[in-house]
C-alpha cells in the first residue's frame, strides 16, 4: 500500500551540523502522530520537510507516491500546516485570514475578491466553529475584525480554522500549544485531532502530525516519533512509549 507520505534517508544540513540526519519514515492514512524532542532536536525542520517548505540536502520525500518537490501548488495544498508563529496577516480580517486556507484550490479572481470583499462567509464561519471561536465573532461584524485585535487564544483558533478551510489530506502542526494555557491547549489539541463537521465542509484529514513540547499528552495519539540531535530515535505506537524512553529522549 502506498504511504501517504514517505521519507527515505533524508538529511538537512545546518550551520553547526545536520539538522536532520538519515531520517526515514512512512506516514499512513488515519494516523495521529505526536512528534517529540528537545528544543533544537529537529522537529521544526522535519515539519518543513514534510510540507515541502524545506528541501533536504539528501534523500527522498514522496507524497502519495510522487516526489513532493515535483508537485504543483494545487497538489501541495493537500498538505496543510499550523505554524508555531501562526503566520496570520495582521492587516486582514478574520474572514480573510480563514479564506486564505483555500487559496491553493482557487484562481486569481477569487483571491482578489477575498482581499477586496467579504466572500464565502458561511464557509469561514463553519471552520471557525470547528476551531471553537466564540459565537460573538462569527457575525459579519466579527468576521470583518482585523486579527491584530484578537487575543492569543483567538488568534490560535483563527489559524486552526484556516487549516480546516484548506481541507488538506495531511495536517501538520508545529508546537501549536506552546503559548496557550493548559485548558485552551487541551481544547485546541482535541479540535485539531478530532474536528467536528457541520456537513458543509469535509472535516479532518487522512493523517495528523503534531510537534509537542508536552510529552504527557501522547496518550491522545496513535504513534510517537522522537527526534534527538536530528536523528529519529523513537518510532513506535504511543501506548508502548515508556518513562525511560522519554527520559532518554530529553536527557542533556
């Protein structure tokens, strides 16, 4: 069976040594994967390789059997990323930022329309509800509010709604819980792993990879990948990861 995404002996060079070294793995449909490791272990580099924003110095990356680097913009839009810094456009509204998730499937006139007008408001609302944004911001006046006026938790939900709007086959999240308090973090993670659908849009992805700084959350996942100094040292079902495994992974 063809893997959803496959890495074969991938190496990413860095200024002080390899950021990733000889990493091989296969992601299958339906998997919910936690990515663990100390700061600087290579987690963000691996996310970049998985979504094609970072080209490896060696090795191969294939998405649904095809070389990731050779795919068109529309094909690569089947991989969506929730970045740690969110990458929202401060000057644009909530609705415009959410709609930006659909740009990979749309043509230029639609993109221009999104910049000039409020379009596809119901689709934006559907995704914002899936992300858990409060109802008071789902009215037209709320959708038109610049994201620069939102709190950190609200911004996180807008970025998550943008990811749902993209409707990718593979969802990646780079430390999505790092700046959130525990209660909000738990809800955001739950919505990322099991988003609800109102029947308007396809909900969820064929696979989800979430980079975490909180290993106590791995019981929400099927599989755990652990990076140490750029090498993949853990690749196992979440239920089999032991306290010793985590101690070794995070040891100085």
